[in-house]
C-alpha cells in the first residue's frame, strides 16, 4: 500500500505546474464571466450605497389588547421579508427591535422605492364590496337584474368608479379601464361587448342620495366623509379608513387617478374576505388570448366559500355595485368587477402591465399581517455618507495589508514574494466572486463585510506563516530545501486545515444565529476562509515547490529567508552516515 502512495506523491511533486495552471485558468474564467455579465463591481449595501431605514411600531387592534407578542411579531417579520424579496430587492433587512418595533432597511437601487411603499403598507388586507351612492342599503335594494356587462363566462367590461367631486353619484367621466375577476377555469372565454361603462354609470346614478326617503346618522356621516375627503392629499390617502373595524363600511381612496384626472375615492361595505383567506397568488402573462398580464388567486377552503358568496351577490348588480375593492392599509389597490359567482381559483385581468400585475400579486400573497403598524421614523442614508464609510474601510484594509507585507518582507525576505503573490491571488478571487454573487444570490457588500475581508488578510497570512515555519524547522534539522518542502507540507497542511475549519465553523454559526449586517461579516469571513484553502493548496504550495528548485532558494541565499546559518541549522545527521558505513565494510 505504501508504494503507490509514494508514487502518487512523487508524481504530484514533479508536476506543480498543473495546479498553478488550474487556478490561473479558474481566475481567467471567473474574471471573464464577471466582465461578460456586466457586473464588474460588487453590489453595495445600504450603509455604503445609501438607502432608507424605516422603524415600524406595532399597534394593538381594537378588541385585541394582547395581540403584540413574539409570535405575531415574528410572523410580521417573515411576511415583510417575503413581501420585499418578492419584489427582487436584495440586501433588504427586516428584524425586530425590542418588543414592538420592526426595523426595515431598504438599500437604494432596483425596486427599492416600490419595496418601501409596500413595506410601509402594513395593515391587513381585505376584500370589500363597492357600494352604490345610496349607502343606506342600496346594495340590498337595488335591482337584482344581472349586470349588462356580464357574459356567459362571467367576464365584464369596463368599470365605473366614483369621481372625486362632492356628489356621491358616479359620473360617466369617472370611468377607467376595467379590470375583471373571472373563474380561472373559464379564462379562455372572451368578454362581452354588449354594454358600455356609461350605461352602468347612469344606471347606478339613479340611486342617488336625493332619492332616499330618510338617511340614518351613520349613513349621513359616511356621505359627509365621502364628500369632504380629498384623495389628492397623500396624507389623507394614508389615513383614510384608519381606526375602522373590518365589519364597518368605510370611505377609501384609490392609488390612481380616473379618466377625468381626479383621484378615485370609494364608499366600501364591510369586509367579506380577508387576506388570510388567500392561499397563493401570482402574476402570469395570458398566453391564450395575448391580452396582457393577469393576476391569479387561489383561496383556502373557507376563503373560497366566502369569495363565492360575495361574488354571487355582486354579480347580480350593475356597476359599480358589481365591483369589489382590494383594500390594503385603507387604500384601494384594485377594484375589479364580477360577472358571476366564482367558487374556484380566480383571476383578475384587464390592461395590467407586468409591474402592476406583480405588485398586486405580491400584495395578495403577503398582505395579511397579524398586526397593524405605524411608521415611527424614516431615516435616509445618503450615498455620500456610505462612500465615506467605504473609503475609510478601504484605508483601514490598505493599512492592515501594508503592515502584513512589511512584516513578511522583514522576517521572511525572499519567501515574502510567495506570500505577497498568494495574497494577490486571494484578493482577485475574493473581488471577482463578490461581484458575481451580487446578481447571483443578492449578496451586497456592506461595511461589516469589508471588515470580514480585512480580518481574512490575517487568516490567509497565517496559513503562509505556518507553511514557511514548517519548512524552516526542517532546514534546522539539517535537510536541504527540496526534501524540506515536501516533508513540511503534510504537517503544515493539517494545521492549516484545522485552523481554517475552526474559522469557517465560527463564520457559519455567526451567519445562522445573527441577522442584518452581521451576516455580511460572517458570509465574507466564511468565503475568504474557503478561498484561503484553495489558494494555499493550488497556488502557494506548487509555487513553493517550483522555487525550491531555483538556486537562489535551494542554496539558502542570505536574502532568501532560508539561510541555514541564520536559521541555526544542525549538521547532517550522523546516524545516516553510520547506516552506510557498515554496508561498505561488509562488502569489502
């Protein structure tokens, strides 16, 4: 068994160029991939590139004084994380602080503003019917005749929405591009074109408040709120419906303007379906009809029954009574119309862009939080401040690297060339991988990650020092350089592997048990530790083997760092000469 092992070892020693060629090819391939992908610099985190930090404080729901607890807070963090990640925002951090605060850090970049808007929208999600102008019960007293815009497939055409004028009656000019809810199993049918929004609007206008014989105080208050609300004011839109229970009708604002250029506003009935009743939602392109993007919804068993009941009632009414509003944080994010009772998976279609469809699907999927929150503070970190921090971190790293190089040159002399070259290879691999991991897994370089890279300089240098000291120990024992290198390597290799394993294990544990920016430190530390093993095995050791054959190092030049006299080397071992002498005597 020993002979093959020696043969393999001798073969590996005689061909160190293969290992060097392999790592150089890998560096060239990774560098080429970096330039080909167009991501030539690592992505920066919020503390370096700038971004927004939002502090959300939980509020107790009416009738639920003990709702703020660890379970609900953890659930809210999980939903917010999925909501932000669903938009493709990387390096966003969502974590609890204390017993009732959640900190959300959103870096500046793609979809960051979109994510900030959705994370700030933290109330529960509800489906509410859009009421007619007669709030005192027109939904029940209106004509039960089927909507003129419905078809056999349950699709409807354009919807009419209330205008922002003081009148509660929707005007024909307030019509917008319609969005329709249909059964997903019947999505192949084409919508009917038998009616127009203006006809629906005029039909609903016949039920104006003036036609009502008497109005109760609650209805009068609701009508007054509707007439007075100014949805063009952002703060008013944010506070609309605040403090109301799901069982109460509300006045709410929309997210968009109508065709008349006015902000949409609604009078909505009690919530019929909650966000918790939605099992899943997604955005798909309608490949069958090529009509654009649509949003699909799948409900729980209980939610499916609720949805079937409310859509069955709405389908009997004319617009806008056949519409339901998807309300998030008191704001209407969509108000599709219904043509028939829908009991199975449903879809919302009608002139969606891809972004609009994905936003709505994301809200439907992750919109139901167990708590309501208010924004306690919003802090914006500018890119200039982040640039200063990055500059300071790079200066600290350069100083640390310079000190390490100075030490290596003074103490190891010629061997420092090998160490510096290995540090350069490690730095190139680290930079290229960080640049590639940004688009691949969403890795972003933050200040703690920079600190992890600086700490890794010491870990990498430590591996070189262990190897060099083992070689010098062998030379002190009286061996020449080439056998000293091969005898020192197995002992040094074990020490390096154990040391790097401990460092990697610490980084892994730190990454698992921590949150936020500390994970950036742990990830970088773990990555550079793995690269240290790769560099030592595939670059440092082969390069040392090649240089050991050069006269400058092999003869122990006084500037090589391997001078036997300077190291206090012993004379050749006597037992070696004794072993040969008896043999020669016997033969004589």
